[in-house]
């Protein structure tokens, strides 16, 4: 092992082109390093073939530091050539050792890409290959705050746990590791005389807030309060001093109390949180999450001033209704922490009536009398804003309740309350309860009513009736006889603490129910109905009579179907005077019941006198026969909405619909509305299956109509709507919307890359964008769920086109590398790539050459034809002339 190390270092120190004189002292200095390397990692593990390689190297290693030795197969390799980033930091020996000549620093660069070529002399005989060196971060940077000290203001009575300031620290180590995982803590609080911690810090965010104890105990220094626009000069201070401290007139300069107040006010106005804070916090930040003893730390101070909180809610406020005072009436006052605040007042409910207003100095006035019966509660919202309409204090909600006074007299529910009582009822029987209402607030004395009978007609020597003073319930004090008196008239006085009203009461003594209702017929015969007879149809009219006193509960007749109608298909409608109508209450169904034998009873709402019972003459019977009608098939089942994943297997059963024909005839099924042809139904069984692959991106919801019909008579059919909802599956990967772009070399701007995905959540956005391989020239960062920003990191001096491989993945991690082409070019003034004019030779293509030849040949033929025609024409004219010469003259 040691021999291998010494051999390695001899190569590293005996490099071509470097005259290095090593003394024995230098060797001694390097010896510990060599031994540490030999003992830490076997050099054999750092050897490998000449191919693309990725290496992980810690930052801050001692140098020279061997990283990797490439073992060559080509026999003539005697040197290597490096090109790429930081060639002066990374070197290579002639026998293939790649090593560091300077320590790496992760905070400056987290990776390097080096191109390596193997040379035989000056000729490249192997490669190039690319070596990616990832710099591993070590915890060698202590976190630091962005400020040496912080100043903060907090109002007294602020809510506990609500941040009022924040400290911030950063760490130059790798944020993806615990080396930069920062944790904040509170070290000390000054002063802390009672040993009570008044403040707390969020260990993750650095936000500082008060504890529960701090919210209660923090108090501001005493000060003079001023309102908006108020003078704050020395004379104004003297005036306020006189208001607060009336007494013998001692010259202000000689009055120790005034001089004390004056000094305190001057001190408050010129208060410097750094020099005179109320509290000082010492805050520490640690890396490694503060969970290790080796964690590095930083410190800062926070100086805190506690300010008085004048913005105090004066509510809740109670106002008595109908106050007889002069309006407007001051009911409260608010004061902002900003003396220049502008106040405004609104009603939370936004109703039309709003009898409140606020002055510029925060006084709240009631402008008119309130009526609790109209509205018993008002919610006022006070705003304090500056001249720019910005809030200087949070909105304050004040509750104003309207207290009741006895300003409403009791009111009788009816002009005349009528009660009936049978004769011979026992003493103490309840006759009725008188209903009276009072609009004053319930549950208070103002609405507490007292009932008293003040008169009885006809008069009686002894009391006949009594009334409960608190509830108004009327009872009989003796047995009443109809033959003695049929009607009594009472005056009942009802009082609240301030008002009274007299209510009229009529008590009728009705005949005892000693007569039962009797039907005119004990059997109303048989009636035949088709099963499609509509609901509400009258089957038969029945009648009964009662000999008791007319217009009393004893003579009122009610009808009840007591037998033969368990499903309540029929009902009897009556006016109570003896006439009843037997009607159809539910649809008839021949298949369920073809015959009904009904028993109908006639009854009085008043009980029969003792010893008397209803007999057979108080009941009658009716027979109803139902005839069959050919009805369409009827569906059964309530589930008609089906939800399935879009990648369900072709041929899968979605639902089996069920239907039956009331007459038992054979039925068949069909579906309509499947525009994509994705579904099919078994005509015999009703099974609905998929016959094609489904695609949610094409159609998310399939709406169809299922029809069940009689095979022998298809017109007898029933329809039912059905919905098939398709659930998305991750069957689409994100795709770049554009695959080409350009960047101006002189003024490079980032390119916005967009992607889209046919799937829906959670298989779609947010997307993640990343380069398939780290690049020294490009940086790609996500912007939001669908876009990313591609930035050129290094300036390019020449026109060049880059083809990048970009991984775009959806929220479920599905995606593939996609090619994106970027041209870096010189741009015109308009921002477009400049294309230089090219020199074209006069060499034509095959098509052009053939076209020229054909055109030339055509031209020659045309010229030849023209010449021949001219020659022929000339010859004809010549012959004609000769003939004319030879003709004899006459």
C-alpha cells in the first residue's frame, strides 16, 4: 500500500513541463498526508477504465489530492489533455491520475465538468470522455445573522403567540443538507428580575412573539396622550399637567412633579431602542438543526420597546331603549395609537338604519332613541386610518346591546277565544288556555303576565271557573250542565308590570257524546277499477249521520279505514259533516293485489259517554276489484351512477341493470346516447360492458339512456338515464408546449419553458423540471406548477445551437426526458437572430437543369418551325410571281 502511494506521489510531483525541486523537508511534510490517504481508502478503488465518470469529492481536502486513475487499453497513450472549467484547479498526470492542485469550495461551485482526451504524442487516440466532479459540502461555514442587532416595537396587551418581529440567519453550506438546517433559540432576556420569560421564538422561522405571561405583563412607560391635531408644545404640556394635577399654583420651573413629567416626555419623544430599550433579547442560531455538539452557531441581539396600546375596545355597551335625552348622546370613546389617525364608523350588518356617528377625535355618539323591539343588538366597526386611507390599527368591533323597558302592553291572540267543554265533565277538567303575547323581552319582568278573571256572564253567586295566574289555563270548578247554561262569557284581565289588557273568552257547554254516528248503508257494494286509474279518483261517496248537538265535537264525524288496506292505497276525504269520499291515494297494482275488501269506521273526535261503545252500524264495507292493464317493464335498483377508472379492462362489466314486466312478459334491453361507441349491453341479461378502451381526456362523463322493452311489443318500454364517470389515471406524461427557443448572446435573457398534461389532479400539476444531466452552461429552475426558467450561465461568444435533455415529471413522478433546442445567436436590434448572407454557387440541382434543357429545346423547336414556315411562304410567293410573268398579255 505505502509503495503504491509513494509511486503515485512521485508521478504527481514529476510532471512534464514543471521543474519541481523537492527537498527532504517537503517530503517529510507530505508524509502524514500520504499515510492518511493510504489508511483511508485503497487506491485500487480509485482506478477505472477510460470512460465517462462521475466522482464525489469533499470540499477543503489537502492538496495535491488524487481523485481517480484512468487505466488505458491503448498502448501508445503517453499524455492527456484536459479542457473545461477550472483547468488550473484540476490536473492529470501522464499515467492517468486525475488530481486536485487546489482545494475545492462548495460555496463557489458545486460541480465541475472536465473533458479528457488521451494522447499519443499530439494525436488524440482515445476519447474524449467527460468527468463530472461533484463537490461534497462539509460543515465549514457558521451561520450568521443578516444584522448585528435588531430593533422592534410591540404594543402592550398584544395577543400571545402573534409575531411582532423576526430575525433571519443564513448559512453558506449546502441547503439540501443538515449543514444548513438552522434552528433559532432564545438565550437570555434582560431584564428578567422576576425570572419570568415574556418572549418566545419560533425555532424554525425566527419569528418572535410574546408568551402568555408576556401578553399580560408587558407595560409601556407612562406618557402624555395627545389626540389628532393637538398641540404638543411646552405650553400644551403645562395645560395637561394642570388638568391632571390641580392644586396650588407653583411655578413650573420650581415644581418637581412638573419637571419630572417634562423630562419623561422629552425622554419618550427621543427614545432610542438601541440606547434605552425596555427589553433586550440574546438570540442564537445553530446549524445541524441544533442537535449536535459540533453544530456551529451565530448570535445577535434584539432591542424591544414596549409602546402603550391606546386602541382599547370600550365595549360591550348597553343602552336602554327609548331614552328621553338630548341627542346626539355620547356613548363611548376610542383612541388610536396614531395621534394623526382618521376615524370612521360602519355597521357590520349593513342595514339601512344606523343611528351612530364618530367624531374626528374618536367620540362615538348615538343620534336617536333605540327600540329593542326593532333591533336588540348593533355591531359597530371602527376604523383608524392615515391620510392615505391605510389602516394604522386593526378594525375594532364594538357590540351595543339595547336594554328592554316595559313599553309594550300585552296583546290577546284572538278578539274572542272560544272553548268547548262537554257537560258532566268532572271538577278540575281543563277547558283551555288563553293565549296572550307581550313584545317586551322574554324572560324579564317586562313580559311577565298575570291572568285574572274580572267578570262572568251570566253572573253566578259562586265561582264556576278559575284561571292560572301565570299560564292562563282555565279550569272548571264544578260539573257543568247544558240544560242549565249553554254558553258562558268571561272577561280576563292580563297585566304586565306596567300595562294591562282585557281578553274576551267564550265557553260553550256542549252535549255529552251520547249518540254515535250511523252509516246510511252498511255495504256500499263492489267497484271495478283498471289498475291505471289515476290517483285521486273517487271510488264511492259514503254518508253517516249523528244525532248529537250540531256544530259540536260530539256530532263531528271522521272516517277511518280500519281493515283491508294495509298498504294505505285508499283514503277517505270528508268535511266532517257526514259526507265522505273514498279516493285512490296510491297507484293501483293488479299484480300486487287484485281485490280490496275495505272496512270504514265513522267516529267522533269527542269520546263517547261512559258505557257507550261504537256498534256495527258505525262501520261499513266497500269491495274494490282491480283489472289488469298491459304495463311497460319497470326498472329496479337505485344505483345508476357508476364511477370507474379510465384504464378499466376492455370487456369489464360496469353494471347489470334489472327490470321486470308486471305481466311477466319477456323483455329486452338496449342503450342509446353512447356517441363514442365505448359501451355495449347484453340485450337479455342487462349487463353493461366496455367494448372499447375508455379515455377520460376525450370524454370525462358518459351519459346514456337504458331502455327496457317487451320483446313482443317494443312500444311498451321504459327508459332510465345512466351516468358513467371516468376516474383519471396517470396515462399521460407532461409535454413541453415548445421545443425550440433562442437567446441573444449579447443580452441573454431567461427562457420560460411551459408544459401541459392531459391528466387531472393528482396526476397533473405541479410539474418538476430538471436537466437530465448537470450542465456548466445552463441552469433550470421551477417557477410554478407548469413553468420553469432556463438560464444561460456562461456567455457564449459564437453562434451555437444547444440540444438539452429536460426531465419533466408530473405530481406523481411520471415523465420522460424531452429534447429542447436552444440557439445562442447574435441578434438584430429587433431581438431576432441575425442570419448572415451566404455565398451561393451557380450549380443547379437536377430538377433545375432538366427544366433549363427542356426550355431550351422547346425554344429551338419553336424557332425551327417559324423558319420553315417563312421559307415555305417565300417559295410560294416566288412561284406566283413567275407564273404572272409567263402569262401572255392580251
